[in-house]
């Protein structure tokens, strides 16, 4: 770890572990840092783990036998009232710690409910009392838990400001208070919940955008959007200029993207960009645009 000056302080006090460092590790040194930390943590946590073993802990399975609508869970979030929301392949569930309340597709036209039971993801709106729900082929739904009502947004061929396509793959918060909506067929939409307008970002209006099938995005809060594609690698969109820089595997080149399949993009509290790929987790080095595998 010669590339950084790192001071690690491990303190065990009242069964808590505290780590501090004098600089933020660079991505190129992160892999070695993690390996060193594993050894230090095992040593430091030994007394705590031994004490924990003296206590009784229970792991409970909560499934359809307890009222969950389906055992194939695709998303979990907690709302601002403390309830746990669980998206499945067959309906939405609210869990209060004891019982489930299930929500399904509205059977009658005009009635309140989901527009589809097959779900992909959930997002608790950062500021509004709304759980946003990504459906498979049935658009974007929202549940306003303060007013106990469902919202639905579908693609319309006659409305260019509508959702670009009804197959929504993921949801994430935008820096401006809106919602990023990724889709499998139409690229990315920015949704303004107040104006109820969708702004499209795809190959037709973003120069360098490689593929419409998008699994995940992360807002860098810096004017850039980090994008994970299905078979299309990893992209960075300059939102003001509407240009994209795309990364694909370059065999034989050290630090290149190892796979074109990026399933998850995440920005942490110190603005590192993490990628979940078909070959394991990756750390994107923003200084030299290289990728550090953190698997084997």
C-alpha cells in the first residue's frame, strides 16, 4: 500500500468497531487495502465475536407461509414510517414486523392498484411519501402511503413526454429530486414527479450512447450519470452536453473492463463508483478510467 498514506485505528468500545484514515484510498490500492483489513478485523473482532457467541440469535424465514405473496423477492426498501416493502414476481408486500399486507394488480379498469404483478425494483422517494415500483412490462407505479393511493405511468405513443417504454428495470434517486428510470428497450428516463414529465436519454439523443438495454444507473451528483448496460458495458453520460463515453472489454489491456454485462452501479458516500458485473464486483478508478476487480 505504498500509493497511499493510511492510518487505521481499530477501537473496540462497547462492542463497536471504529475505523479512521487520514486519506481516502485510491481505487488502485483498494484491493490490497481490503485484504489487509480482513486480517486486522479478524484480530480486532475476536473478543467481540466470542462475546456474541454467548448470546442467542434467531434467524427467521419469512415466506409465503407467513403471508408473503411470492418467495421470489426482487426488491426491498423501508419507508419513512418504518414499514418494510417487498417486491416480488407476484405482487407487492408491506411488512410491519409481524404481518404482511399484499397489493396486486387492479382487476377492474379505473380501480386502485398495481398495473402489473410482476415487479423488478423499489425505491423509497427521498423526499416524498411515495414508494416507486418498477414493473415488468406494465410501466412505473407509485404508492402514496400518506394518502393511501396508487399512481401509474405508462408509455403512450401520442405523448412524447410519457415513459419511453413499459419495461422498467431499476429506479434510483436523481440529484435534482427527480427519479432515474432505467428500461430494457428504451434507455434511461429522468422522471419529474411534480411535473409528471419523462425526459429521455438513449441512442437517439445522446451521442455515444451504445445500447438501449440498461440495468442500473447512479447519479454522480456532479453532472454525470454512470450507467450499467446489458451487453453494452459501462457508460458515463454528461447530462448537460448529452454525450456518453462508453467502456467495453479490451482483451490484453490492463485495467480494462472485464465484461460487457454490468448489472448494478452504485456511488458510495465518498463518491467511489462500484459496479456489479457478471464477473464479480469492480471499482471504477475515476483518475485513469481503469477498473479494479475485487473478486478473486
